[in-house]
């Protein structure tokens, strides 16, 4: 990586690569710079988001390499851990000609012999070692995050917003039920249209009318539920209109998935926006992204088989839900018959383990269906 032959023409030389690591926080950024041919790690501290100061640090590193190796081709390779800062810094660095990578923090190996010290300075040194090892070609030293395009990242927003709204609506609904259950009233449905009218006539289990302040609190909770209902309905209508008017690749895949019985518009939208906008090379990559591939786990009895849960949790949950729906709505498919033959009437753990296997096989089948149009064996399609 060092320029050891200054008399060699620049066109014939390999680029002198400056290695840069970022330790990001909300207040300060710690930058580590390692020049080619040097083992010294220079550290710089700048304010978070100060691109002017960052540009000055990179320019100074380029100047030092140019002075040391006149005429050399100077390149910069950098990395930072995926986190709250997102991918805007990655895109800015790429625009400046920096070959940046975003590291998955969970993939970095740590020493588990004893409790390790953790500071920004030590984390920066470790990140620099990981990047140098990755550039040397060491296998599995870390995993790099697949950075979506701004359009792909923005397409995920409605799906994730809907999920957040549904969770919030469920919290308010459960709160209303809990308040009424504390008065001995069960079997209430806060989302019914006549809930407020029924609330006036409700009596506690001992025959008393509901306390007035409790009724006021429940009314406010119910107003939040109604607001969330309207927001979810408006969001779903906007998504449906966008998919109907747009003619992009993702919209075409959503429509293709909706043709299968057992997969609705919401599930198809989440699958495409979260998973199948990416490209996979083989079925194992598909299963790994969903966290459904077998992985050895240590236990007291020795090595056993488990599931890789360090994956897209949102996609994994949906995959298992779709597996249950597939068994119910596609009973004549090869996957459903495979499940019934092995599980039969068994309950409990065996059934849960088997449905994870169905989920993995189903996601691979859907990936092939989207890539090549191969319909899962025995599956039924909706009428046009």
C-alpha cells in the first residue's frame, strides 16, 4: 500500500490507500486515520455533522500522502458502524470519492474472556483493525450492511409507520380494557362504533355506575384510538393509490405476490419493501436474511440446531405468520402437505419448530416465484 518506488510512472502504480474509521455519536465524531506505509493511528475529534471539518481532515491526509509519494494515486477507504446516523454520511462520502462501508456492529468479534473496557477511543481502534483485516481479505472478519438507495429507503416508511400506528392503537385499546376490567367489566370492544354510547350505561360488577373521572379518561383513550384508526385507513389508502399509479419494479412484485391465495396486500407490501427489493444469490442467503436458517448453538448436551435470530426481525415475524396462513389457505400445496404429514395432530414444540421450517421453505419459494415466475408447487392463484 506504500509508494516504495517514487520513480515508477503514476499510471503503473497501485493506489496509495488512506484508511479512515469513524466513531459516531450525537455530540462528537472521533475520526481515526491510518496513512499507507505507517502503523500510526492519528485521531481527530470534530463536532457531529460538521462536514467542513471532516473535509479538512481528509484533505490533510491526502496532502501528507501526496508529499510522501509524489504523483501517487491517492484513494481513501473508510467505515463506520450502522446506527442512528443512518446512511446519509455513507452517501456523502461516496460522492466525495471515498470508498465507504457500513459495518454491522453485531458481526464484530470481541474478546469474551473477561469484561472488556468500552470507550470511544477503544472502539475506534477496534473498528480500524476490523477494516484493515477486511481490506486484506480475511473471511468473516465482519459483515457489511447492504445500503439501500434513497428511493428504496423512503419506500419502507409507510410500512413501518403503519406497524408503529397499529402497535400504538393496540396499547390504547388494551388500556381501555384494563381500566374496565378493574371495575369488573369484561368483554368490551373499544373499536366498535357504539362503544361511547354503551360506556354511559355500563355498571361495575357490584352494580354502581362508572366513576366520572374514569369515564373521562376512557373517553380520551377512545379518541386516540379513533384518531389512529383514521390515520391507518388514510395510510393504507395512500399506499394502494401509489401502487395503482406507479409502474416501478417493486409495485410489480407486490401485485405478483397478491396473486397467490393466502398473501394479502399488506403482507405483500411488507415483503417487497423490506426484503425482496434486494438481490439474493441463493436460497441460503434468503433464509439467512429472514433469520430462518439453521445455526449451531451450544448447550449443556453439546451442539444443537437453532435459528439465526440476528436478522430482520420484522421480516422474520411476517414469514412465520405467512407460514401459518399458507397452511390454512393453501392446503393442497406441497408445503402444506409436507407440514401435515410430519406434524399431524401433534401440538406444542414440534408444531412450532415445523412451522419455522415451512416459513423458510415458503420464503425461498416466494423468492423463486418473483425471480423466475415459478409458482410454488400446488399453490392456487387468485382469479384475474
